[in-house]
C-alpha cells in the first residue's frame, strides 16, 4: 500500500516537472510564438501539397479515360480509317476518340475530374484576378505575353503544361514546408538551449546559497554531476522535443484532414474508418514502454553521479592515492561504478530501440491489411494513392513523436532530480528587515551556546565575551569544538540554543552580507583559487587596485617571494588548483594578504602557523602580528607560544569551557592548559636538540 502511495507521489511530481520545465520557456515567448507559427505553416503547406496530389494523379491517369468500347459498327469505321491516308498517322486510341467525338461532340469535356478542375481554375482566375482566361479546352494567358495553353489533349488527358504548373505549385508548397520546418527547429532549439543555460545558472546559484551543513551532507562529485549530466540530458530533450512537439501534431492533423477530404471526394468512408482506427494502434508501444524508460534513466543518472563523484574524489586526493600505491585499487573501484552505469544505460537503450521496430511492424502490417481491403473493394489506383500518401507522410511525425516521448522521459528523469535539488533549502533564514551592521563598536558575546552538527552536541553551554580590540584565544584538543566557535561568529551555522551577539545584536537578526563584511578569516589550510596571485589577494575586494594588492602583500611578508624571481610572472603567476604551485608558507601569506586587503575590524585566525618550518613561521607570525594590531582577534591556537600575550585564553574540553584566564594565570592553575603547555614545550626542546 505504502509503495503504491509512493508511486503516486512520484507520478504527480513528474507531471509537475513538465509544467515547471514549460515555465522556463515562457520567458522566451516571442521565439516560441515564431516557432509555433512556423510549425503551423509546416502543417498548412503539407496539407496543400496533399490536396493537390489526387488532382495530379488524376491528370496522369484519368479514371474515366480508356473506357472507349469497340462496338461492331466502330470496328468497321476503324477498318475504313486504316485505308484513308489522313487518319493513318494516328494511333488506335486517338482514332477511337475521334469516332466517339464524332458521335457525341460534348464527350471530350465530360470527364468529371477534368470538368471539376476547369471549374476550379475558373474560380481561381476570378478570385485572384489572374491575367488569364479559361476556355473549354484551353487557357489563354495574357501576361507576360499572350499565349494559348491547351488544358485537355484530344485524348481527354490533361495537357503536360498544366501538369507542369501543378508540379510547380506542389514544389513551392513543399519548399515552404521545409523552410517553415527549419524556422520551427531553429527557434525551438534556441529556446531549448537558453532554457537549459538558465537552469544551470539557477542550480549553481541555489547551490552557492546552501548552508555549510548541506555541503557536509552532500558529495561534491554528485552535485557536479547534477549540474552537468542532468542538465545536459534536459538540454537534448528540451531543445529537440519542443520543436517536434509543436510541429508533429500539426503535421499529423494535416495528414488526417487530407485523408478526410479525399474520402469525402470519393465518397469512400469505409477506408477512412479503417485508417483512422489503425493510426492509434501505432501509439500502443509508445505508451507501454515510455514509463519504464523514465525509471531506468532515473537510475542511470544516479549511477553517472557515482562515477563523477569517484573521479572527483580520486583526482583531488591523487597524492594520497599514489603515496599508498592505490592506483590499481582505485581503477578497479572506478571500473565497478562505470560498469554499473553502463548496464543501466544499456537497459534504457534496449527499451528505447525497441520502440522503432515495434512501430514499424505495426505500421507495415496495417498498411498491408489496408491494401488487401482496398483491393477486395476494387478501389482505383488514383483513390488508393490519394488515400495512402497522407498515411505514409503521417508515419514520420508519429515516429518522431514516439522518439520524442522516450527523449522526454529521459529528460523528465533528469528534471525530477534537478527539481529535487532546487527544492532543497538549507539556506540559513535571513530576516527581511535584518539589521545592517555598519561597524563593530563594543563586543562579541556568547551566551549559553549549545550547538551540534547531528544528534551529538559539540558545544554545550558556552559563555564568554570578546571585547573590541582584544585578542581572545581558544585552545583544546582536536575535536573539542574550537573551529565551531569561529563558524558561529561568522554565522556559517545557527546555534541550537543560547545566542551569539555582536554589539548586542543577535547574529540571526543581522543581514548576513553586512555581518561577513566585518569579519576576515585566515584558515589553517588556506584555499586559493586557480587564478593569479593578485586575483587571489583581491578576492572579495573587486575594486582593489594593483597598488592596494602590493601594499597588502608587503604587510603580509609576501612581496619578497612574489617578486624575487621564484615565480616568473610575479603577481600574474597562476597558482594552480588549490594553490599547488605555492609552498605552504606562501599560501598562508597570500591568505593573510587577502585578509589585510579586506581590512575587517574582526579577525578570525585558525592558527595558520602550525604546519610551517621555523623561518617561514617567523615570517608568517610577523605578518599576523601586524594584521592583529588594533583589531579584535579570535584565534584558534595549536601552538601555545603564539598566544602567550592574549588578553584571554579559553580552554575547551569536550564542548565545555574548563579554564579561562591569561597565560600566566592558567599556568598557575596547574590544570589542562599547563599539561598542554608542558607537552608542547618538551617537544620543542627535543626538536631544538
């Protein structure tokens, strides 16, 4: 029962995905309108061509012709004609017609089809005021020069000139159809490509807005796959299917209209019924298979996301992979993921490819049944051709619609995943009238703060204050919650209970932009983007000049390594993915220069010197001291030597503050801080020796 309910839920979500996709294209309604009108033109030209067809066939093969019977009297006349020189050059058919016309002069224009055609021509010349006149057997054209064109030859057939004119009109109709099809395709593809570009931008925007908790819970490779593979699948289907969806139904309607017109013309309704019942049969395989296709594709998108995720993990951690000789093991794992993807793809492909042969079998069988029926009823070639032409022409758009349904199912599987991600909202709530913090005047206060990422609390009842201009440091073993405090000051997460306030305003009531403007962060492992050193320093300060960048680099002790020739392009050196072309100390100093250039009143330091050698550490420490002067600093300390002159040191243990005070006060307490200090000091002495 529950399973059934879940299926229903997915189905309603699917339908919703269709409508949501359509909404994206409404923005480009002008192109859509042009494309749809072109689609109607395709149908119109097709219909015109099909309605001309019976007349053309009739002209070549008149149904009432060749029915001159040879009576006994006529055969005697024929024998007499054979002996007369002036008649000898004519063939038998023409001689018979001459006899018939001699007996009944009106007979020549009696072919009902030709009479009807003449009437049509007369009405056209009147309606469009054409420069010509229709006589009984010929047409007098007065422009560009006067000439007489025969309409009916002595044998009662249509003159070739008139047939040529029909052919010319047919060619024009067909050219119009193809031109309209081109415009339809172009406009609709254009809309498709634009829609998908919009969707890709929207999903990127949506993902950059999500909270850090979202990134903790989601795999980056999976997210990349959703932004690329899923949107690409939507692009293929949307770009092609909008065009076919607007054109194919019109083409099918044109063919059905032509069938009805022809059957009314010949008064043959049995054939029409047979055809109209047969056409829907073509849709049966489409309906059966398409639902399974969507399900299979949804699986395949999950699998390709696993493949992308595997790649992302291995490429970002390639150093570890090589260090532990895990290349082959990783290749095996990747092969496994890739094969799983390939299997689901083949399953989907099998279903997709089954569609065409099934439709073809049904249509060929239908056509042959129809021919047998037509033959049994003694239907003429003209009628048969006129009826079968629209059927043959309707087959192509029906087949395209079938392909369209499978493509749509594939894209809807991707759209379902896309919208599921778009609808994920982990954005930290921001008040519409949030307080804009222009400056930092008094202090940052933590009051009874409780916080955890999952069920477990990482911070439990934390209370302390950071007055303006002071240096407050936090120490403790790994996992005691030091970095979490820094994340709460910048409101990367929200507290479970208690509050974090800046100048008395709860950070949840602040405008996030204005809050983060006041804060600079230097991480233990600084992240650089794959652009130039100068762009990395100016990140977040787009209006900074090259001079500002150089000043910041100078203060961060970075100018030396940038300009001394180690990096040929100086400030324009590309740092590589995550800054791999720079050493650890160089990366740190670029990150410090970035913080200096931002010039925030509050600085958070996740101690940046723990992984550096002594000389570099001194350079970085000097840079940090310079940054810290006349700023409010919250420092996460790994090396206690760097925070000996802090105004307040907080000692954290398992989410609780166990000690607080200055360096001297804490040493006197003889507690956890003293233990940490002595352990590090011994290490230092060993290193010194």
